[in-house]
């Protein structure tokens, strides 16, 4: 039996664990590493159908906010 692991799922788990820590316990380098991990996660998930669905929803929300602010 071969066990495969999706890198995006692994990064999502790492992000959740890192963000559960208290803010005061994080150093500046630790915060920078978290940002890099989140960016890599975004790049990995963007070309998937799930990533495209998120992109569409966020785009619609941004368009609705932009239209509500105009007269």
C-alpha cells in the first residue's frame, strides 16, 4: 500500500498549527515564515477547482463592496 499526501493539505495543517500559537510568543522571523508558508499554500491551491471557486467568491464580494460605495 502506498501512502500519498497532498502538499496543500500538509501546508494547511501546518498553517493551522502555527496560527493557534499566541501572538506574543511569535518572533518577527516566525511571522515571516508563516507568511511565506501561506503564500506557497495560495500558489498551490490557486490552479485547483476549489481555488478557482474561492477566487470567484472573493471577486464577487469585492465587486459588491466596490459597487455599494459608489453613488
